[in-house]
């Protein structure tokens, strides 16, 4: 089964990514620095936001605010979803301290 990011697109203002995870696969808890919208296309998942579990299935949408802790676990049939958020700036290489 395909897993992880399978598609992505960006405009001047937005990033969008389609992700696919098999049953039980987890996205580790993390804190995002921007609001993120999750749109479930197929299957189901539990999206835990600051300790509150949200059961999501196909057709459901949840906006998660920046600064909140979030983690995702794919349901019994796996999950396919899209995330969208304000575009991140490109990676910048900076000199090491003392250089």
C-alpha cells in the first residue's frame, strides 16, 4: 500500500498535501506553527488535538489552530486525507555560529 505524502501542490499563499496511511499507522505528536485544515477523503482516523480525540471519516473536515499539539492514527481501513496551510518559506542555509 502507498503510504505517506502522495501528492503536493503550492501556490504563492498555500501548501496542500495528500497523505495516505495504512491501518494503525501514526503521525507522531507535534506542534505546527500555522493553522492546518484536514480533509478526510477516505477511510478514517483519530486526530488528537491538545489531548481531545476527534474521530474523522470520509467527507469530514477539521481546522487545527497553530500552536496546538496534534497527532493522527489511521483507522481500521487506513486513511486518505489532504492537509492545507499557509505556505512555508523555503529552506534557508545559515552560517554556523562563529563562521
